[in-house]
C-alpha cells in the first residue's frame, strides 16, 4: 500500500521531538519522583467563570453546528479587541475561528505556500513549525537566532535567505522557546523586506498576553505599512489558561480570509458555539489569570538565573515573556539531549533538549516555568546538584 506525499514528508516531525517529555510522563506514572519542566501548560486552572459560561451555553442549546467563519459574536469581539490593540479599524470579516492556534497555523500555511515555495522561520522554533510548513509542500528555510541579539530574528539575516521562491516569513513574538520579543524597529525592518520581496508575514502571538512588566510587545499587525501582508494567529490557550478548550483564530486581510474560507470549511466548518460563547466572554472581559501568570513566570525566571549563575557554570537566558527560560549547558561538556536525559535519569528533573526546537540549540535546554514555587525551588536545587556532579565527572 502507498502513502501520500504529505505523510511521507512529515515523518519524524511529530511526537519524536517530545520523546523526553513522554519518557518523563512514563517514569512519573510508574511512581518515580519526577519534576516536569517540559511543556507550556499553565499551572493555574481555567477561570471558573469561563467554565460556567461554556456550561451555560451548552444548557441553552448552543451545541448546534456553527458556520464556516466562526460565531458572529466571537468575531465581533475579536475585531473590537484587535482594533483597540493595534489602533487600526478591523472588521469581523477579517477573522476565521479554529480549534486552537495550531489548527489556525496549519490552515494559514496551506493558504500561503505550496510545493516549490519557501517559508523562512527563525531557528530555534516551536516544535510543530516544521510539520506545518512541510505539510504545505513548501521548504523550511531556517534563520539562526543569535543569543547575542537576545534571540530576536534579524532583518539582515532574513535578507540573506530570501529568494524568488520565498512566500512567507513565520514569526513568533513573544518567541517560543526563548521568550524574546521583537521591537518596533525589528518589525519595521522586516516589513520593508516583505514589501521589497513580496512575501507574507505570519505572526504567532499566542504569548502576547504574557509579557513581563519590564518589556513591551509590538505586533506586526499594528504596522500600517504592511497591513495587507500580515496574518496573525493566536488563541486563549495560554492567556486564559484554557488549553483544553482549543479555541483560536487567525486575522488577516479580507481578501485572504475570503480565499482561505473554503479550505477552513473543508477542515472544520466553524468552531463549537458553546466554546465560541465562552471565548467571546474571555476576549471581552480580559484575562483574570494572565497578570498572576506574568508575575509568577517572571519571578521564577529571575530565580533560575540568579541561582544557577551564582552556584554553577550554567548560563540562563532570561525571557521577556512567556512560560520558558533557556539554559546554556555547554559547561557540562554534554549536548542538550545528553544533558536532559542525564538530568532526568539521575535527578528526576525533566527539561526539553534544545535540539527539539532547532539545530542552533544543541548546547541548550528549555525549562518550563509552569510549576508551583516550592517544586520550582526543588528543581533548581536538583539542577544545581546535577551540575556539580557533572562538572566533577567532566574534570
């Protein structure tokens, strides 16, 4: 029997990258003492008012089919929200609703790129970016994100990778895994490139509500020079601690949304009305949990950097936003994959190897900031003890 080309080209891009996470879960399930610092799942419960809104909507019969665009109430709420955020006037016709950012991103990539095209993306990148690009048939073109530039993608580096085949640049801001935020100047320079070479800018902004107090978020959607070539994807998964509800969207030019609509309808035909009602409430009222998450994650990142750099030779890149911090483990003499497995096996702490997110992070690991303070403090103790034992072994 033959498989299709799409499944063949996507081999090795799925759960293989989460091997250590799955190993840690299996060890924990077997009774082992494991502290998980792997995935970006909020450590606070979904706000009860959102659960109550979804439940009430179901009780009221909001369990019927939706339309292909998504429920009008939610799209109107999104239009008002983004108009306020960007200072532009956006209409509800510029939005399509999907189950989460991942599905939205898949649809958008299928709408802008195909076989023979190229999509530029920063390396490191979120683990599923490779798969959504390959699914479209396009070639992934990586641009190394440099630690000395705070892991912000550089327009000059992008320019070196642009070809006549370039159809899109896929951005994440705030960035996963590094927590970097693009500046307004970064976006202006990138926008000039996009205009000059006629390519789309796709901006994944799922962490946009988790920006730490000492940083400022800028969206390409607010840049009036590139309004007709920017597509933003996002969701309430992170901002409202509601990952299991799978409620996301994309926003872009009306012409693009109209063109993408038949594909979106073929995939899903709208989102669930009761989830749309809950999401509309979330968007209109704002997040009751995001301020607390921002404060907690920022404090944990600071603690990690302070302790590890004071007590070991490990180097911590403190994020500007999001749920993760990066640790440079080159001083141990191990690769990120070797380090992560040894840390898990010897000290029961699960972190993600940097190589799960791209070739430039061979000597890094990603640490989730999404566990309670006491457990996080214990994880720091174990990471420090492991660093001391590893340094002795290397010596």
